[in-house]
C-alpha cells in the first residue's frame, strides 16, 4: 500500500514477492527509469528500448501486475493508445518478523502468526495466506513450506506451535508483568458453533492458563476474512489476553493460578518462548484456529507486552 500523500509503495507479504520479482530485471529497471521523465506509449517505449514489441509488452505486463505502473488509454491516430507512467518513486519492502516498539517501562512486540519456530501439530491442520492455501491441507509437512511466514490463518486439531519472542528486558530491570494477546477459537470440520476446545498458552515452558473456546465460529464472514475463503469454514475467533505478574496468571483479568512471573526466569535469557496448543490429555480436544491481522475480526498478530521496573540503585543502560 502507498504511504498517504507520497509516492512510496510499502510492500509486505506476498505482495512484496511480486514486487521483488517485477524489479529483478535490468530491462524492467531501464523501463522504469525511462518512464520517470514523462509518460510514454508502447511504441515510444519500444523505440527507446530498441527491443521487439513483444518483449516490451511482456515486461510491461509484469510491472503492471505488480502495481508499479499507471496506465491510461488516450485517443490516438489509430484508435486509442496506451499511455504509461511510473506510479512510485521508491519502494519499501517490509520483511516478515516481529515488530518491536518501546515506551517508558513497557515493550510491545507484534509477532506474525506464521513466524513460528517450532511446529508439532496433528491433522486436521493447514494454513493459508490472505490470498491462497499453503501446501496441502491436513499434511503437517505444509507447516515447513517457506511461505509459512506469510500465513494469516493456521489451524490444527491438537499439538502446539512455538514462537521465540526477543527478550527486550533492559539491563538492570526486573519484569513486573507480561501479557500475550491473540485471536483464536476451536477447530471443527468446516465450522461448528458448539465445539469446545481447551486451548493452552505456555511461556518459557510454564503453563500460563487454559481457555475453553466454545466454538469454531463460521457461517458469517469475519471482518477481515478474504472473500475467496468459504463462508462455511472458520471465519473469526475471540481476542484473548493471557497475563502473568507477581500475583499469578490471568485470562482476561480473571486469575487462574498463583504461578508468579519470577517462574519464567526472564533475566539473562535472550528470548521468551511462547507456545499455544491443545494438550494430549485435555478434556476438550477441539483444536485451534489462530488468526493474523489480515484474517478474522481483529487487525493484529500475536502481541506480547512486557512491563518492567528498574531495581533500586540501578539506572537504565543507555547506548550512546
């Protein structure tokens, strides 16, 4: 998407791959350079490039498919002519991975659901981007496809997915509270509004809590769910907040155990491991649907917030 009021294209996910392929050519880069000065029709561009008409048309189609060209049809001497101009001055590629933001005494990390590091899932299972399925449905091998980082919906019957969040606890600080929020629900064949599932979240192998999802929500389209996704399949989940602090662990503000944040042993650890899944001995083994910021109802990925305080006598470590 372009930045408002500018000629900068921000490309991410599968869109980024299309854009990268489009500019990965000296011929197409030369075309963009020529179109920087003024709009040209195909004949003018063919003459300037000194290439066959078919070659120019082929490369123009790739640039146009990537959204890098503006095309207008104007009256010409022999009917209408195609007038082509360059749409953007610069392209910003956003790489997949966690996005980190920091405020006084709190760090927030947004982790795409497809950016998991560990997969141990049992069918039914699968994953998809906002545009297509990844690999084969009900085949755990699909979770190792390179495209998994772009997933916007992931589902599995039981097992776990594991994520490694960076531990951005400052030197000399002590963690006071950690929260993970994510959109999720049960996983039924197609969907089922009466399909309970015990979904558990772990941090550093410490169980934070188990939420019993009542259903696999479908039948009405999620606010962000793309139109190609069948309406009778899972459409959206519920935003749940799992939190641990010095008093214990909580789900949506309700305390579920007395395990304190000190049990996570965050100090000195380079990462915070988070897992989500259904235990093999769970009462309700109704699976998991996990939604990214381009699927479901909530425009967010998995978000981790870490609150901290500096110990008495300690000062923030500042890099100059």
